[in-house]
């Protein structure tokens, strides 16, 4: 992802990077991610199914408003990929909770994560229907428009910034599909 927008430069800024990929007919594996050639740190685990992989990474970067982000897929050719970057300006913030799953066939995926006071929740999913977007529930704000061309949807539950506690985030689609998904919360 070349010249990806990463927010306003600031001391202590952390980039939370959610990535999803699809490799037709083979398991992609997500072995790493770099930001401008420097390794980002994996948050939790990567989750992969037969043809899908998702992961969440964090990287500290004080300068710049764009960056080149490169995912390593264990040498497999990726047919489609999606990447979302969120800038976190609270230098004391860190991962609070994470969860993920994969399935060979389902009509929805849900993850329950605990949002810290003053924190936020993030989730990414990818499924095998180019023509079928996900419907989201449990979110306060959907970040962007669900995409059917890259088979991925990303959201941030920004409304949880003032609400601490357990939150169930769900993506639903109409037909049983293979998928991979990951959720993470972040906060002080």
C-alpha cells in the first residue's frame, strides 16, 4: 500500500494497522508487516483460513502524513487485500483485548472484546463473496463504506470512547462463506 494516509504527525503517535488478504486456492499466511521498511509489531495473533488471513499490527512513527505499508504473505500471491490505518495520539495507550477467528463456512462472525475507559474498538473481516458486503452491528460508527470489490470491511467503534466494558461486534452476510476476522481494543 503506497503512500497510505497515516494521520497528522505528532510525538508519540502510534499507527494501528488492520490488514486482510485473500489468496485464491492457498493459505496466505501473514508473516509480517513493515512501515516504510521498518517492522511493525503484531498485536495478538494472525488468523488465517484456507485462503484468507487477517492481522493487526502497531508501529510508532512521529513524523510524516503518509507511509508505504508492505505485508508479507509467506510467498503466496495475493488476489485481494485491504488495509486500514488508525493514528493513536495517546502515547500511553496500548492493546487492551483481542480476539479472532476463521471458518470454512458461516453467515456471520462475532467477537466480544472489552473496551477500556477512554478506549476504542477495531475489527476487520474478509469473506469469499466479491458481490456481497457485510452488515455490521454493535458498532457506533462504520469507518468507510463496506466494500465488495476487496471482500473486506473495517470499522472503529468511536462511540465507545466514553463507555468502558464488554462489547460484541458482529459482521453478517447472506450466504454461508469462508472468512477470517480479528478484533482488538485499544486504550489507556
